[in-house]
C-alpha cells in the first residue's frame, strides 16, 4: 500500500488540490480503494463514517477523467441532497486546480429543473452528482446522454436502499454503458442490496475496512441517565457548561427536533434546526450557515448523521438512543475528526437499557457520568447490581439461604461472608470433580486389565 499520495502518480492538478487540502497520507480505505479504481475494477467498499471514503473515489476518477471528451463520463448518486451538495463542494476543490475546464452538475430535488434542462442544450456535464430521483428525471427528459458513461458511484448504498431509491439507481445503471465500472460504498451490506450487486457487479473487489474501535479513540463517549430530570433543561446545561466550538444534538424524530430547538431558543440559545421535513431551499441555506459557523448549536435528525461533514463539531449529544444502532456510530462520528478531540454524550432513560446493552454488545464502550454542582463527573456503572447478582447465581439454594440468614442477623461484613461462601463452594465443587475424575480413571484401568487377562 502507498504511504503517501505522491506514490499514486496523480496528475499535477490533483496533487495541488491535495496540498491545498492539507492531505499527506491516504487513509486505510483510500489506500485500498484508489489502486482498485485505477485498474478499472468494480468494487464494494465498506467503511465507517469519517474514513475518507469520498476522496477515495473522487481522486482516481478525476485523475482518469478525459477533459477533451465533452460527454458524461461519471455518475455519482447519493441518497440525500445534503450529501450531494457536500460531494459537489469536494469536487469543486479538486477541479479548481485543473488547467482544463471540467463540467460538473449537481442534480437534486428542490432545484430549478427547467433551468437545468436548458443548460443541457448548451453543454453536457462530464461528471454528474445528485439524488437518484432527480438524475433519473433529467435522463428521462432525453436531454442528458449517459449511454456512454462508464463509471457509476453509489454512495451510502444501504441508506439508498432504506429510503426506497435503489429502483431509480437500477434504472440509471441500465441506461449507462454496457461495460460499467461500479463503485458501491456502504456502512453495511444488507441482504436486500445483494440482488442489485449480483446484477451489475461481476467479480467485484470487496473492500472491508474494520475499525480498530467502534468509536474513534479521539472521542470521549459519555452516558448520562435522565431519570428524574428535565431532559430539555439537562441538554441546555450540557450545551452551555463547556462552551463547545460547535455542538450537534440528535433527535429521533422531526417533531422532537423542532420542539427541542424551540425550547433551547426560548432559553436564549442561537440554535439551527436540520431535518428532512424542511423545504429544500431552507435546508440548503441552513447548511451553509452552519458551515460558516453562524450557529454554535444545531439540532438535527439522522439526516445529518450520514455522510454530512460539518467541520469543527466538538460535541455531539444524543437526545435519545437511536432506533438503529448503526446510526449511533454515524452520529458520534460527527466529532473527533481529523485528529481533533471530541465528546459524545448519550442520554438514556431506564426503559432504554436494552438499547444501551445492544450497543455495548457491538463493542461500544461508555463512560458513566452525571452532573454534580454544575460539572460532569464520573459515576457508578449502571450494571453494578447485575454484576453483583451474578455472584449469587453461582451458589445453590442452601448456601444462599445461609447467606441471607447471616445478612439478617449480622449486617456488618456480609459482603465478605458472601465472598467466603463463594470460595468455599468453589473449593467443594473442585474436590468433588477431582474425586470423580480419580474414580473414572480407576474404573478405566480396571476394565483395561480385565480385557488382557
């Protein structure tokens, strides 16, 4: 694998763009994906959020782009408008160093379709980015000729499937060149995605980049119980006590996001709201304001967690445990990026214990915290009672009865008595097991001697 971008022998304008971005060494997924794309192979790339996936496909694709060919060459689909805008901005950073003009169009819903069609009468885009529905609409108009385009990128494929856009992607792929190089990127590969992959990808390279930790090591991952507390007030306190550079608060529903944002605004905080129920024009404006740091606090749904890169997020708060464990990783992945430290706080109620346990089973490690005297401090592990009860499971009824009787009669030091009773019982069990093994060996020896008499 290459240790530096210069080892890929990119065109000078790509290297200039990388220098401008401050990129020096490829991330693990870039190191695996870039050579595969350079060799013209189709691939399925699985990688966690914040892994550098976008530049993993943009760099080799733009390096191989032919500026003299004025027809569409690359199509990139995304499940959300925000992600399409982000990739479009990434592309603009790359092509501004190109000596030859490269025509790129961003086709998403909520934009002026008629104006986009009129522009196609004058020139064809060489690279197309957008949401599947709008791209397909433009193709069906007959003005966008993608029949010769040979490279298709499907970003966030699992989310594309979840939102019902995979059928549109299927139709787009069917209208492109027969020999397609397809690059599929996804956090997970659900079973319902498999038929599409089998249909279009012949012997693809499977790139699975496991993360060393489920949560980035630069993120402090805190868990705070909301039992007996006003959650709105708790969130306001968490947002203001540390003066974060930029804080993201995630809610599970649009209604909750709107209500929480209104409550925080009523307490004097300048808060932006971001979710799929907003008008496209408003969402685009708010995203630009967030990126310009016009807001210090943002309340969002999971729309903002998948693929949206909001730089400078130092704090993430989960208003609720997300319904899908995968979204937890994407939410927390908004902070602790580019080697910068971050904090993620998950608020939970007693009836969400099972969800927390599910996350822990997947490898998520929480630090239990609580607020005391205006500060976040360490607290006890919520599972301590379960761990304590686990000792009782190792004792039989008679031993437990003895311990309970001792506890009633002599309260001081009963924990030590429990430990002694456990040790005594374990010793007795070991002796019984040893005796059984000795008897079994004697019987075996006796049977052997009888056979040879």
